[in-house]
C-alpha cells in the first residue's frame, strides 16, 4: 500500500518536472516568434514591394465542399442571399447561380444581417477563369471579419503583387506564411479562427484582435496579432466598436465567387 502511494507521488513529481522543462523550452520560442512578427511590421513599409514573397506550396487535391457541423450558423448554402444585405441595409444584389454567389461589380460590398465577434469561419471562393488583369487587379475581393479586418482574396496563382496584399494576407499587415493558392477558377477554402479585439468601457484597447488562417488546409496565418483595422496604404489604430459586427465580403469590381459559408461563434 505504502509503496503504491510513493509511486503515485513520484509519477506526479516526474510529470511536473517534465511539464516545467517543456514550458522552459517552448516559452522562449513563442516569445521570439511574437517578437519577430512585430519586427517584421517595423522592418517593412506598408505594401513594400521589396518584402519577400512567401514560398509556393501546392495544396493536395480538393475535397470540397466542407459541410457545416451541427453547431454552425450557415450564412450561405448556395440557395439565396436572405442572410445578406448591401452596405445600406438593402437586399444584396450579387448573383446567385449553381451553389455560389458572385460579385456583381458596382453593386457594392455585401454583409451579413447578423453581427459576430470571435468565431471560426469557413468560406470557399474562386477567382475568375480565364484570369484577367494583374497584381491587385486580378480576382480581388476580401473577407472582412467584423467588417474591419480583411483576409485578402486575390488570384495569387502566378500573379505577383506586394506580399502584404496577396491572397491570404492580413491586408497591409501580414503576408501569408506560404502561397497556398489554387489556379484561377478552382474552388479554394479559408478556415479562419478570429478572436475579436476587446475594449474597456472607456473604449481603451484591452486585447488586440488575433487571427489564424488555413488556406486549402494549409496554415498561412499563425495566431497573428492585428495592429488595428486593415486599410490601403495605412495601418490605422484600433477604435472601440461593438462586440459583434457583420461579416463583410468585398466588391472590388471582379466577379469573384463564394460558396458554403458557415461559422461557429467562439467566446
Ligand atoms: Mg481585397
């Protein structure tokens, strides 16, 4: 009996030592990762054409679409735009065809009627085929969490642009870790884990927004800390906002398609 107690105590002791060693080993790695991300923001000017482009990784064969789990809020199932409005709150005027919605250039951004904060978002998108234009003028759209924080949608398949504006970039802040793009016209996925920023009652920032993004199942943003809302040629600071705001998709004058959009709210 006594012997048994001793071995229990020893195993707890060894576990504690093991966990401490793991922590000691990994915490400097985590801290240095965060530091290097911040340094990269200081090192490169916004949309800097000299910022290195991430390497190309070819995703595995598509297994699409990814059906929503039981606790998901289905925002678009291919049938209609009942859950979407334009920026003035009027019915969204994008085209619904087959199982997708398509940007109708000039009709403006569309956004969900409901607001969301922290969430896991699944969205599938395809840029036009045949491709047209180059750089930012090719298959441009965007997924804006809370209408403010953009994950860039762009045809970045053999199409060069500034690193912090390519597909999968947190626009103007972080290039994707790799270029995981499929060819234009092919369906691609984003799985986004978004943690909304937190503000106190006076509007002071308590916690910045964070994002993790997988494109076609490949990690392209690893829990990055956003500097504030995304913008063109600017990194504006945070401004206090509601804890839930609509998800927005961008009309950038290109007929980009979206389908199978669902999210799970997180707290
Ligand atoms: Mg865009």
